[in-house]
């Protein structure tokens, strides 16, 4: 089955460390997204990418950077992790070329910054 | 700017009772609205979209442009409906979604 996968699924890191979260998809979708989920705050968009050469900031991009290495891969980096970046991170894709805009989510990465 | 409001953080009902999860939106154009569901320890998945006018797992949602609402309803809740529900608005142009903060539905036996 075509899918959206994320690695790692869980990560504990220390304040100040650089960390990368990876997302891969076999759906052939053009758009990819990174969200963070916090209790009571719902899903907030960090970055999104229309295609390999088109990357855009979302609502809460400060402290994060991304790289779209290929149509199928979209990585999220925390340059210097801080405790308030502890959250559940989701990658998602959508296929706008078919006129369908629903989001397909990965399983999530639980990040803890100590 | 577009906004999605889900006024209830938590909704608790008993099995067999009707359930309504509220979603209000703020958007000047013609919206596309979705409901996503996240069951315990699972990824978010699409439940339904307003343009389909379909019923999924007994849930329906009607877009009310006058009240700018897209409430999710089910006449008889089941325990397996217990999950986190997110309303999402897709605005025209770039079609980037805006999510509400979510409502946690708990259905007691």
C-alpha cells in the first residue's frame, strides 16, 4: 500500500542538540507538510512544500528548518532543540494535481527535549 | 485570515446518545471543509468532507454558510467513536488547510 512513513517514531534528545525528523511517501503526491500537535492547541503547521523547489513557512516555523530532498522525502530539522519543542510531529501529503486536497498523515514522531 | 473554532475540548456522552461536535469557521470566500479523526495511537485520517455530502461510520456534517458552521453529528454514539476529532478549513488559492484545536470525544458504555 502506498503510504506516508516517519522516522524515528520516538526520540529523546537534550537541549541544544540538532535533530532531524524524516518523512517519506510512496503516494506520488506533490505536496508535503510538517505539523506539530500539542494538547489543547491542536495541529499547527510548521512548513509546507508544493514541490521540490517550493518551500514555505507555516504558522510556527521559528526554530525549525526543512529540506525537500526529492518529491518523496521531506525532512524537518531542529537546529538547537529546546524543551518547548517537545511535541508530537506529523508529516502529511496531499495530491493537488488530481484536484483532491485531503491530507494523508504519517504515524507521527514523538519528540521529547530534556 | 481564516480561522476554525472548535469550542469544546472534551465531549463526554453515553453509548446510544446523540453526539454533535461543533465547528465554526471564519473565511470570506467559498470554503472547503473536512473532518479528520484520530483514534488512540493511530494517525489522523479523513472522516468526511463537505463536498461529498456522504455519511461515514454514521457521521454526517452539513455546511451552513449562514451560520458559518460545519458541525459533525451522529444520532447514536458507539464506544468505538471515542477519538480526537479535528475540523479543517481549506481556503481558496493555495489550498493550505487550517485546523481547529480538536475535540476529544469519549463515549461511555
